[in-house]
C-alpha cells in the first residue's frame, strides 16, 4: 500500500524541488530493488488502531536493525521534544519538521494525514523524541526510535476519526526534508525516493490506522 494524497494541494518553490533532486547525496541504482542493509519493524501504531486522544497523544514506535556496526548507521542517541525539551541534556537534539540530520539522517517517516508543512510528503523524522541503541555487535546494530505526538490538529482533526497511512524507510546518506510526488500519481512511496535519486536500503513497511480526534474514542 502507498500513501495517497487526499485532496492536498501544496505549492513548493521550484528551487526547493530542484535542490532536493539534483543534490541528493546518494543515487539509486537501475535495478528493481536496492541492496538491503536495514530492516524496519513498526510496533505502533498497529493496523486498524484508533490511536491517541484529541488528535494527539498517539505513538509511532520503530525498531531498525542494521547489518553494519553502529558508526556506519549514522545514528546517535537522542532525547528531545518541543519547547524546553529541545537541545537539552543528556542527549540533546533538534526538534522540527524535516530530516533528523543530527541523530538519524537516513530515516524517512511520512503520514498521509499530515496537515502542517508540506503535507503528506513532509519527512517527520526530526519530530522523533527518542533514538537509542538497543543492541549491537561488530557487524549488526539495533536502533529504537519513538515519537509521541503532542500537537493537536497537526496529523488529524479534533472531533473526528482521521484515516492515516504511515510509511517508513531508511535511505543511504541523508534523507530529504520533503518527498516529492515525482511520477505525479498522488502517492508518496519508495518509487518517488528512487526517482529523486535516493538509494533505499531498507524494507518500506506501511500501516493504515486512525488518528482519534475524540476525547474518548467512542
């Protein structure tokens, strides 16, 4: 399944698009599948879940296993959040829309229900609160990444149950801030990343769920 652009109209300056495409740090190969060196598991949300309260307080929880050592992943520990939590110890990090350049540069996370920034194509990885190393060896590393959504009316609508589609990928190098619908089919997926010049090095798991905008969910 893929993320669908549901009646979302976004105007993105041509200069941003050109920069995202031309100056990609890694290039996809010409084969149907890129080499896989990472495996993503989505623990939350689950398929069909009604997640959160008041269109916030839901969780995106991931584990990413790499068949490389920690240094090769580009990941470093992070504990961050909005306001006073941003860039505070013990593991300071930035907190904003876009790519998590300082702690997990290769991560791409998209939600079809995104109402802020560039909408469904905006990479949300720099909103993740936690990045940590849960297991490692000389040839493998497991990273756990978690995001708890605190802003209402940003990824769902207060008072409604909003359908949403989660897409996750890891690319080689630094991920784009915005994934562009390169083939113009209204869908944001691995194909668009490859057409932008990025090499996808993981599986691309996806989950359909509902963002609960009600006070109780019932």
